[in-house]
């Protein structure tokens, strides 16, 4: 199921890249401003100075471009399932490290101070029907991402509480933000929910608890 979902997403992104060219719409963002609105929620909570960062679903490396410019000592790596995105990211962000990796189905070596994921947990994985798989997919992804960091995981997702109504024919799926928070708190008590910047999008910051 997860592998099929990855193949489906890969085809969708390639189709959009062919249609729109290099830019936010190829990444399923309405505009660069919409993407940066989500990025800012990460910047408000996290100091990236001297941090080893993994950007999951990095697209063209827009986040890495900003981090390397604004913060000192950032060791930035970006991964994505679309080879064409990674090829372009290497051109646009020469200071970053980029690889084509499906983080749910392939092993990622090493660990990272900060793992971030923006816009990668929004798809309707069943294509044109809604069932529990969409929520389970998100929970599995969060757990896997949290395993990759030694300190901080930050991600955003379409949704709210109460859960917005979903269109079964859409490529996107809105989650219940409080159900996502509950899952995050099963992994760590240190969880921040930011839900004040958009009516149907939220950001979660998770911190590892030091023993």
C-alpha cells in the first residue's frame, strides 16, 4: 500500500512538473508565498544554527536555500521521491546535499538534529475513496520521521479540528489535527501545535525528551 502510494505521488508530481515547469505549482503549492507561509512556522520555533538538518520531500530545495543563507553552520540534506526535483535542487542549492530517497520504503543512514517535512503529508493515498488508510499513513510517516532525529521533528499538514470535510475524488485529504497531536504525544510529551496561521493547515513541532 505505501509503495503504491509513493508511485502514485511520483506520477502526479512529474505530471505537474511537465505542465507548470520549475516552480511552486509543480510541488502542488498554489504559490511561493503559500509555501513560505508554512516555512515560517518552522523558523518561529527552531534555531537551525549549527544543526544537521534533513528536509523530507525537499522539492527544489527552497527551504535549504533559506536555511543556508540565514543560519551559520547548517549541514543541510534534502531528499525527494522525484529525480527531476533532486536534479534541479542540486543546481539551485549548491551548498546542500540531495538524494532521491523514499524515506518510508528505503533506509536512511545517519541521524539528524532536525528533521522537517513541509507539504508531504497531504495526499489522498486511496486516490478516489476515503478510509482509515489516510490517517494510518500519516501516523506511520510521523513515527518514522521522529526516529530519524536526535532532537526535533517539524512538519505541517492539511487539516483542522473539527476535521474538515473531504472530497473523495481529490488528491488531498484533510486530517483531524487533534488526532494527529494525540499520536505525536504517544511518542513524546514535548509537542507544540501551531494552528493559528491558516484555517485548514497546521504545524507540529516535536522534541525528543532527554533521558
